[in-house]
C-alpha cells in the first residue's frame, strides 16, 4: 500500500469550476419542475407577511444592467425573508402603455392613420406582450424567483378596471378637474409630459435684455422711460402680457447714457456692466408696490403689458423685472391669474406659432428665437444679445427639448390634499435616510398633476360630455365603465360610441336629446402604474395593502413613488408603502451613463453567457447601491475571482467532510477543542452579522462578512493547519471529527446565508450535504447561538492571532534569509512575556500545528532572548531550520523519523496511525 493511500485526502465530485452558463439553466429547470417557489410559499403559510411590491419595468426591449440590479436586489430580499420566518410572495409586474411602444410600431412601418384606433391599439397590445415574454425570460435567467405565470400587467382587463375605479374615487372627492394652464409639452411627442418624463440636458440659449416703453406711469414715471426685462426665451415674447416686480424690492429710475430706464436698485452695477453703460445717474427710488397697474408698450405688438406684483421675482439674475407670459410658465400663470390675465399660448401641439402670433405663424418656436430677436433690434427694443449654456428640460423618450405651453387638460389636484400627502410621507421609513427629505420636498413643491395625454396607447379617461358641454363623471358611469373594462378591456372605449358605453337608460339634464360624446385623451402612464396598490395589492389574495417595501431607482421619487403616494392617499388616506428603498444608477467605470453612442453598454445577458447569472448576482451583493454603481467587464472579472475563492474554499470543506455523517459523527460543542469552539463562535458571529445586514438590506456587508470569514478565518488559518489533522489522523480520530463537525456546520450555515445571493451555486453545494431538505431554498436561515464561554474564547484567540502574526513575520524574515523554505522546515523558539507564556500553555491545541511549523519551544522570558531573535512588543522569536528528516507522510521535519524499522521514512506519530490502519485492514480481510 502506498503511503498516499493511507492519507484521508478529501474527495468530492463538487467541481472546482462552476461552469455556470451551462449549469444554471439545468438548475432552474429543476426548480420549475419541482415547483420550488410554490413549495416555499406553502411552507410559509401562517407566518407573518412581508410584501415587496414590484415596480413595473416598461415592456420594451431586453433588460439592461439597471434592470438586473433592481430585480436581483428584490430577489435577494424576498429569498431572505422567505427563509427567515416570513410569508413573502413575489408578484412581478409590467408597465405596458405609453409613447415608446407607439414609436416602436412606427419604426416597424405601422401606419396608424390607415387603421382604426382599436386596430392600432391591438397592435400595441401584441407588441407589449411580446416584450413581456422577452423580459420575463431575461429575469428568470437571472434566477429571480416569483409567480412568473401570474404577473400583473397594466393592460390586463382587471387592472384597467381598478385604475378606472381609482380615478372615480378621486373625482368623487373633487380632486379631478379640467383647466387650462401651462404644462410640460413635448412638440416631438405632441403631448403633455409628467415631471417624471423630463430629463435635463445642457443647451445653448440666447440671453436678451429688452426695453418696454412706459405708456402709463401713474404720475411717477414719464413716457420717455422704459422698463428693462431679461429673458432666455425670446420665442415667448409674442405671448408677453405683463411685467412682474417684487413688492418688497426697491426700484430706481436711472438715466444711463442719456436714456431713462427702470430696474431693481441692487442690480444697477450688474446691469450697468452687462449693457456697457458708461454714465449713470439715479433719478428716483421707489418701492415695487408703486409700479402696480402701470402699463408698458409691447415691443412689437399694438398692445400694452401690465405691471404686476409677484413674490417669485428674485435678484439672482436679470433686472428685477420679469417678462411674464401666463401661457408659458407656471409662476407666470399663477401670478397672471391674480390679475385676470388670460393664459395666452400662441403655439400649437407641434411647437409652431398660430395666428395669435402675427408675423410668426407656422414658424417652429425655436427657429423664431432668431427672427424675434432681429425684430426687437429693428424696433430699438433690444439692448443686448448674448448666448450661454444651461440645463434645459427634455423629453426623456425623444430626447428633444420641451416647452411650457398652456393647454386645456385634465388635472389631479395635489394642492387639495397636500397636507395629507406630507403627513403620509412622514409616516414612511426610508433607506437611504435622505429619501424622506427628497420625497417631502417634491410633494411640497409639486403643482397639480396633469393626467391627460394626447396619445393612442393607454387607458382612456372615463369621461363623458353632455350636449351642453358638461363633463360627466359619476359613480354610476365610473362603475359601469370599470365593469366594461374588466370584461372587455379598455379597447372597448374606442370600439363603441359614447351612448353604448353609458349605463342602459342613462339620462342627464344637460343632454335633452340623449346625445353624448366621450373624452379622447388617455391617462398619464404614471397614473397606470401609480394605481397598482389598488389593482394589485388590494386584489391579489396572497398580497396585502400597504406593502412593506417599494424598491426602485432614485429617479422614482418623482416617478412611481410619487404617483403611487398621490393616488393612494387620495383614495385610502394612507401611503401605499411602509418603507422605500432607493438605489443609484449603473454607470461605466469612468462614471458615465451607459449609452449605445458611447459604446459602453454592458448587457446582463452577455455577462451571463460568459460567466453566469451568479456572477451578476454576486456583483449586486458586493456594491453600495445607495449611490451610483460602476459596471465594467473588469469589475465582473474581479467578481468572478471572488466567486472562485468562495467556491474553492467551500469545495475544500466539502471534500474533507465527505466521510462525515452529521447524525453519528457530530462532536458536541463542549467536547470540541478550544480552536474548534473559537471557530464555532466566529461562525455564529458571522451568522448574526449577516442576518442583521439582510434585515437592513445591506447586501454588501453580507458579501464582505462572508468573504472575510472564508479568507481570513478559514483559508488563511483554520483550514490551513486543518490539513495536518484531517489528512493525517485516523479517519475516526476525535481531533478529525471535531474539525469535520466545524467544517460541516460552516458549510451548511454559509450555504443558507449565500442562497439569496447565489442560489444556483448554493443549490449545487446543498446536493453534496446530508440535510433533509431537497432544496436549500426550502431550508430556514441559521439562527445565531450564544455560547457561555464565547467572550473568553474571543479574547484568548484574539491574543493568539496577534502572537501568530508575529510568528508569521519572523518566518517570512527567515525565508528571505534562506534559513528555511517552507514553514514546515522551521524550528521556532519563543521567548514570551508572562501573558504570552500563559496563553501558550493554556491552549488545548497543538500550537506548532496551528503555526504549521515542525518544532516549537517555549523558552525562558523575553529578557532572556538571544540577540538574533526578532523582538516584538510581548515576545521575542527565533527561527532555525528544524532538526531531523522530513516524514514522507505528514511532511514535518522530525527527529523521530525512521524509529520504526518497518517504516524507515515515517515519523513516530504517523507510524502509530499506520499500524492502526494496517490492523484495521487485516481485520477487514484486506492486504495491508
């Protein structure tokens, strides 16, 4: 028999390489065939409920890395909760209405005008469903567990019906109204936009100073004086109806280079520099209140502009006098209403001027900047033209600029119940903490929500009109339309006439002839997704309202978090969530947003094909998602290396517990050696830290804690010297069984703790363990134990680790000086202080074995150390080459090698083990 055959070299079929791209689909197939998600739900019946409500991604195209970050984060939380005492079903959802799908059909050559609205919308529906199938496949490939066969979809009949009921409840409370006011308008989309559909980009804009001559100065100003305004939107000059001043400011009439002007007193020097005035003289000073109701001549139209007062006027820039076009700005509109100014907006839905802007009719608004500036110059009203770059709102879909344009729209009032909304914000918890301030300020400063859209693909506004123009929104009509949508879907709105959509026999005083029409606008898509708390949480029996958690990107404070809060408080009086968790965006490793034009887009599907979904999942767990997250192939390669270390460390423990039976070979904690008990204490510290981190959704701490434990406590220490026990000692030796007990418990606990993060790998590991559950996902999270002696152990082994670090440093110096090669060639003599000596003599483990040296002597005190010993604070250490020969079995250098004449190359320790091994072989009838 060869000496090698007498060693307990660990054996396992658990492969060193994961081969994740090929093995993960097989693992997922087993999950679905065995209905593991459903089994988990059944196991959790009767437990406390935890509901993470899925914010619906838009159904268009394959998933990107932001999707992966979001969905994996949700899956980690749901898997953890499901394994830790909660009933945590996960119902995925999709947002399916909106302009992007209409644009996609246009790209595919669909001619909307060649078919009926109902036919066109059916094509939109089919496209959306095809995208759902595509994204569902992508999400499942990430290993995300959930009720994939029964997702919620905003185009589902029952969903649309509940959305109509939400609208009806808001209307019943007086929160829905029709009005004309400036809203974000996208000429490129020919529709209104919600605030959440706006993104900002830098643009170059003109900056002009314009003089308005005084017409009526109220005996304070002569007609040879002019008011100066400053604006960056010359195209809004045709809509100017007023000039706003702040009632609290001081204003001056100033003579500048022979001409008289009015500006704010404190801005004189700034305006003087901007306009290049060489000589100025202040003629008089007066309060802004004295300007009210003066009039000025419009620079190029035969009408006057009214001087009005508004607190929105600031001294940050300009002249302290603000050009006011009530049809093209929110502040302008509201201050204009006080003075009964109409919201004039002479721009059509395509951004072209109408006949209300003589001289510019048919001209695109942006092109008009140049012509209007030219006309102002010709009229002698232009005092200065320059250009500057600033941030400007754009349509997030078309990437084109938007404008403020007064149009007649349907609104949901925010002002009517703002206090209730702010109170609801206060009652929610947030991670990161600043989320509360962000949402609070957005609600506090938010204007009323324009909910109508001039598009085809969406849920129609369920509003009828009587012959006299009255809008009809009653409980009767709302409930009837909702029932129709529940049965037929919202397309019926476009398939039937208004009369056919009303309840049978419906009458209304404003329609004496029984004739009715219907609204053609659809609802803002944020109203769609924002109704999910009623359409999903309230309707699905496995879910509950309010949800425990909403988790999305930080942009959703103005999106889904916002719209969900408004609709929920409006109809239920409370927030739809107990907690909000927001995440940053995925950027490339240079901090840039990912875009096709930059060529820096990384598809999760590409990473999965190369490395596997568990690598993407491990990356998600390793990053701080409170802020933006860097993504690159190099980062994924680093993550893959971390995965390899995790896998191989666990593989070592699996190999060395392959002959261990937990039911019969387990050693009780009290019977473990000191170092084994210490590792059990450290394991339970890891368990507690990880559970606490999971509870705080702090995946990075889970990853870091487990990685550090595997690397520092196990690989670099415990498992390193364990080889001299588990390989060398007899198979059933108590020292070996102790270490196997620790290793096995470590693997079981870490496998459970890692399951929310890398479930494919942990299921593979689980198949090599001797646990009762068929799938690790059906097991429960480990619970941390507290041991009576753990404080003493932690203190003792902390001191030992300090001593060990010193020995390792001394060994490294000896290696550099060619005294030794491998550490097993070393003979270490230590000269300790009393505390170190007490430590080394009380430890019930072989210290030299734990240091992986062949000989160790604890000599006299530190003061007796020879000059060539390395000096440390509480010990001196001398390293020499160990005397003797190398044992061919344990590889230690020992002086008792060859004492047994039958085993000339074996040390006494190994000889004893071999004789026992031979005896056992003879008893078994084998050739020794």
